[in-house]
């Protein structure tokens, strides 16, 4: 026991109880023990002492208010629904470690935070004093303190967090209205955190439909915008398709008067226009197999009994009004008419094929393909097959010599009217209208031609489990999911994503709509789930800069151009593409600086090698390409006098390989000194174009090369002319352009020196032969008359003379003029060439000599009289 008893007075017996150490009420509130008194005994030694009776001592420890109240939790949280008054939202509790009821009991709680709609009672129950509004404030944070009965407050206030949730409304929660899609991102989740709130309804199953609305993008969705030719080549379509609605040009001018959207090659028909297809574009006999394909956007026709709206019609040009074949819309039905010509079997045959489809008049883009394998006709719409619901028979058309007229957008009425005119106009939009005689397309090719490049997707299908059923429509723009467990549906919807496989997608908004229906146990529909209206924002792709580079100027001898293989035009052509991206500067100035990124790889859809200036003359020149170079590539090519066009969706590397094999031939180069070409490439049907690469080709005419074998002992070839005779050596563009001019000047100087020597020699001869001074004067005024029977003279045959004998009196100026025209005179009449050949033969006949390279003229004066 922490107490001791001490005697204060032995005589009176007074004593005291005292604590040996501090007493703590919190350790023990009271003590009870027994005490006895002893006398001093007898004798000095104090023996025989006696003790008193036992007394019970009870000690109660009085408490001191030394401890402050403390809360049991460090923080309190609660969630309430808006619009309700609660008696108690939550209860806070504090304790006091003092031992007495006065100081250990909590007598009061108080909210320290001011201006909050909450109150607290003595027991720590917190309630709201007014209805809470979720839109006004989602969360409240209040501080609360506690007091013991000794009015000592808590040493630390406690935080109470009250979350306000809206009134429970069934629906999808935690989704964003705007989803950004960056080109090249692949597949991105649309609702990564979504979940369905059912407000504790007894839901038994859920049916959810996600719809991607893209009908206002291009032809119903984001598709490849390549030309029809390039798309067909890419999808492996049969060759021979004839484009009936091409872009207007000099050779395809029948679409020039139609309303057109240049971006997507869409032609709009307003019921007042039609186009005549020129004769010879489409063969008269389509055979029993052919294909008609088109994109069409059409709405309901006005009036109760609408007229026929012609898409394509082949009718009599004059006299009569017979329709041989036609494709038209009538009362939202698509009708194909095919009247076979009369033959020996004069019987009824299938003539009209009718399809009734809602899509024909829904004002949306759809892809239609009519495959004809007479007597069977099959319609493909958006890749799905449809058989005609009605087929009517008719008699065959009797033969006649009346010409036929093929039209688009209306039908030509050549007979039964005062003046031939268009009739049965089409109202709507058409694109990529083609006809392919003699062949039909497979479903695989048809699906490829109309395939969307954007749609909905599901990441990791295997993780959906067996509890969720799903179904896509053919274009993957609609996804339907069903399941019994709400959590399974939540997980499945979080995996739904958007994907766009185009490298350069069409920027803009794609609307998203999510609609759901839930069923409860024992009820058909128990709660209403509002639809989700969101959208995907496809960002603009970085625009590529396509650059063509290579050797832009070269010269070759005429003989190479005249050879069987010709000259390769673009041996080192290089096609590269880069993108410029705006990146935020690291500095605090906030400026955006363009940064050129690394080379970008993408496809091209055509490259043109065109002639600059006059078109090619097919009688003497052409561009050539071995068709084997196109094998194994998605490329094709067309050739004309304007140049060479390579088209098809393929890589830049494959385009380079083909362009590097294009050759230029010219088998009559005498009149041609140079040719200029330009090269330009495109991606996405001209949406992105390259720089215009210009190439200049010089044809070197070596006029003296024909005579070198005969006169190489007369004149030494200058060293700077060696490049002309050795084209395989690398020579610069500037050097090639300078060589012909310098050569002409040097030759003219040599010839001038030669003529001067001849004139001096002749003058000395005539002086030696003169007999009188009178004869000498007359010889200056008349032509030279001299005896050349024994004179041997070797001259440069590259020099032409207008007269075989020249007078001494001709001036130096006249000699200079003759020198300037030496080059031109070298190609004059055949008679002069014959005279030169005879003269050369005579010179050689009289004696050939071996001369050194330094000598240009040597006289045989062995028989010359002086």
C-alpha cells in the first residue's frame, strides 16, 4: 500500500497516515486497509508489548481535472442526399481520462466552424439545419470540439466531412461529354470510368446500345478519299471499270455542267440537270455479265405518285423512246431495267428488278452495287446482299439501226416528243458511278470499296466473360450489349473504344449516343435510364510536306536518246515527307516554335511525269516504262503525249522504284535540243501534294563526230570537248551547257586561220606566175584564175564555202561573217555535201600524208612553180 502510519505523540497516542508517494486517481480511485496500534511494552527492552484492536481505514482519492477531452476518431465522414432534413447525420464521440464523474464526463459538444447549416447536440449528434443542395455545394468540412463537465475543452478539434450527393436518379455516372482523338492513337476507350446507378432497384437484366453517328462525315463515315481508280486497284477489283462521273477535264468534259463538291467528288442533282456520256466511252454490248456501282444519297420524292428518278439510262437517241437498260428510283424503290435484244428465242425474259429498302429514301449515303449475271441480278447495299422482291418479264427489243444515248441524272427522250430532251430527272447526290462490262465483282471487293475506316471497337474481348452478349452492325457504328449482372455491363462498357485507321482522318465531331433499358424482377421495365449524349472530337492531323528531289538537269548525246532503251529520266529521284509540329517552348514566354520532326512514312496515290511545253510528238518521241515494274505493287500507269501517270495507293518507296525506270526516247533528235519535264505526286487524291520537281534534259548534237574518222589528221580535238564524246563520264550541268558554244568559237578561229593561210599562198602563186603588170592589176579585179592541176591542198571539211573560188578583193568583214555562219552552213543542201565528199575524195586520192597533232595545214609544193 502506498501509505504509512507514523506516531506523532506516544503519550497521547496521536498518529498520522500519510502517502509514501504521489497518489493517482486515474490509477486507483480508493484504497481500503486495516490499521492496529502497538504500545511500548515493559522494561527497557520493550518486551511484552500489546496491540489494539484492528481498525478499517477507507481512503477515497479526490480527482483533479487534469485531462482534456479527446475524440475517438481522427476524422468523421458522412454522406447525405440533397433535399432532406436529417435528425442525425452522424455522431461524434469524445472521452476524458479523468477518474471522477465531474471531470471524466463530456457535458457538451460545439461546432467551431461558422456559417454552416449544421448543429450538434450534447450527445454529439450532428444534423443539418436546412436542406442541402448538391449543385450549390458538393461537400462540407466542419470542425467540432468537446467540453467535459469541468468546462475543459478538447485539446484538438476534429474534422467532420459531409458529402452531399444528388437525389438518386437512375443513369450512367462518371463519363465525359467530350472525348478527344488524336490521329494515329489507335483504339481509345470512350468511357473508362463509367458505371450504372440503379438506385437500389431490383434490376434483373440490362440492354445497352452504343451508336456512333457519322452520317455527316464524307459519304456516311470516314472512308478513304482516294480516287475511284486507286481504290479499286487497292481493293483488288477487276480492271476495266469505266467512271461515268469523273472529274471534269479536257477529255472528260461531260460532267463540267453538273453541281459538284470538289473535296469528295460528289455530284448533286437538283432535278434540272443531266449529263450525256459521249459515244465510245461505254461499249454497246455489255455482255450478260456486268457491274454497276455507285454511292447514292436520296430522300423521299415529293408528291403522292412520284415520277421515276433516273440514275443511269441508255435509250434511243432519235426517232423512238426505247430504254435498253436503266437504273432509277421510283417511290423509294430501286429498279433496274434490262431489255435484251431480239434473237431467235422470242420469249418473255426478266426485264425489271425491284428492291424495296428503307435506306433508299433515308437521306443518308449508301453504297450500291448491281451485279448482273443474266438472268440473275443481285443488289449489294453497304456490303449486304439483297434479292429483288419483284421481277417482271417483258418481250425483247427488236433490232434497229437507231443510235443509243447513255445519260446520267436523267433519261434522254429522243422520240415521241417534238424536240429531244431530258426527262425523269434525279433528285439527290451521286458519286463514284462506274460500269464494268464483262465482269462482276466479288463480295470481298465490294466490302473493301465501301468499308468505313472508323468505328466502335472492344478492347480485350476475351475479358468480357460469358455474362455479356454483344453484337456489331456491319459498319461497326452500332454496338448492342446485353447482360444480367450490372457490374459485368459496367466493365464491358468501359472497354468500348473508338478507332480510326486512317493516317489522315477527317477532323471534326463524331456524335455518340448510349441508350439503355433495364428490367427488374417481376416487372417489364422498372426504372428509366437517360441516354448519354457525348461526342468524339477528332483532331486535325499534322499536314505532311512531300518533297521530291534528285538530279534536275543533265545532258546526253543524241545517240543515247535514239537507242532502243532511250535514257532514264529520273535515276536518283527521292520522295520524302516530313511534318512540322507546334510544340510549346520550355521558356516562360509562352511562345510556340515549329519543330520539324523526323521523316514521316505514308502512302501516295498518284505521281505524274508531265512534259513542260509542247506535248510529245508520237512520230518521233515517247516516254516508256516496262509493265513488269508494276508487278507486285498496287500500281497502274497510263501514258499519253502529255506524259506518264502512275496511280494506285502504295508506298513512297514503290513509287520511287517505278519512277526511276521511266525512259525517254527520241528517234529523230536532229530538231530537238532540249526537253523539260515536271514531276508531281499526291496523297489522298490531291489533298496533300508535293513540290513540282522540274527536270531539264539536253540533247547533245556532235556535228563534227561524223567527220572525225576522216579528218583526225587535220585538226586536233580540244580537250574540253571530250565530255561530248564520253557521256559516261560525270559532267556538270554548267559544263554541258557551255561546251557547244566554246567548240563553235574554237572551230571558227581555226577555220579563219586556215583561210588566211590559203589566201596568202594563192596570192604568192599568182605573183610568181604574172607576166605583166597590167595582167596583175586585172587579176585583182576579177576572180582568181589559177592552175591547180598539180596543187594538193588539204582543208577542213567542217567549213562550208558558198563559192568554190573567192576573189582576193573580198574584205575581212565578209570573211568574219562567213565564219559566223560556218555551223549553220554545214547542214545545207545535199549538193554541197556531195561536192565536199568529191573534194575530200580527190584530196585523199592525190596523196594521203601522216601529220602530227600540232599541224593543221601542210602544202605539197614539190611540183609548184614559182
